[in-house]
C-alpha cells in the first residue's frame, strides 16, 4: 500500500502531468524543448520534485523523452480532431501538415452482413470497400476501413482517393450534402498486422472510431472504422448543456 504521506505528492505530480499534456496537445512545445524543471516549477507553483515526477509520468506514456544536452522534448506532437463537427481528417488537421493516403484497397465487394445492416442494404447488395493508411508528416496516423453504398462509392473509384478527403469527394460526385454521423470511440489493442502498418508495437492501445455517416436526407451511405494512433491524435468535443 502506498504510504499516506506520498499520496499528495503523487496526486500533485499527476495534476502537473495533466497540465503539461494539455499544453503539449495544444502545440506549446512543438518548436523546442520544454522549460527546465525549475522554470516549470515556478510557472506551475510546484516543487522541482513534483515536476520531475510529472515528467517521468509523461516519459512512461511515450509522450516526451530526455536528451542529454538538449532537454525534454515532445516525442510526437499530438493533433486535435474535433468530434462536434462532421469533417474529414485532412479538413480537421488543416495547417498541421499534409495528410497523405496510401490506398491499400479500392474495390466493389459483397459486404459482411453486419455492414449491410448498418447501411440499410439487402443482403448481398454490392458496396465499395476502401482501406487507406493515412500519414501526417510522413508518419502513420490511422488505418481506415470504409464501406460505401454502391451509388455513392462507385463514382469515387475514378477520383483521387490518395490526395482528397472522402467526405468532400462524396459531396462533389453525388451532388448531395452529408448530414450527420453516428460516432462511437473505444480503446482496443493493435494486432500484429495493424501494428505493423501504424509502426507501433503489437498490443499498443489505439483509438477505434466507428462512424456511420448519413446524407442530409438521413440515408446511411458510409460505414467506417478507423484505428488511430493514440500517441498522435486527441479527440475533442465542445458540449453544450440543453434542456433535460
């Protein structure tokens, strides 16, 4: 059992780690090392020992690393993707660098029954299946598996799936507006194949984002699952409290 006297110190270290994690996510230290322990302590009203423990927590997460003669550096800056607006990845990360898609599969297939049900299709109806490995700044960010209804997906096969966001292409080729998406986010561990593509260790926790996107008339047309590196992306939302 942790000694009672050490609990406040450990809690303070976790609080400092939370503050620094938020600053890292916001890009505060993308251009250089974090301030030294004394400076951070002064800024945060904390002891040097508490700051040192907080940095240790962030190192254990793989978020920062200590380099001799340089200081503490962010290993991979995290990028924010809002969940309160329907936007493609390139749209959400505009200004952070080029999002490049490696199209690993683009074909007309018969979907699994669960996918056909999500898209409100009769069993056996064809769909377009896409698998894309998405990179930001040259490093893998997510692996996206997408199933599109045939009327929406087939016209996309003649367009630039490597360089364009899918949502924008859907609206351009169909002449219809997207309306809403139902989103579920949970944590899973990456299997060997997914881990190899995302350049992470098998068993590493990643975000699994399941999204069902509808046209503005309510018809579901796009069922997808994204496996996202949790060390490179944060998921954000601004929530407003309405009537009960």
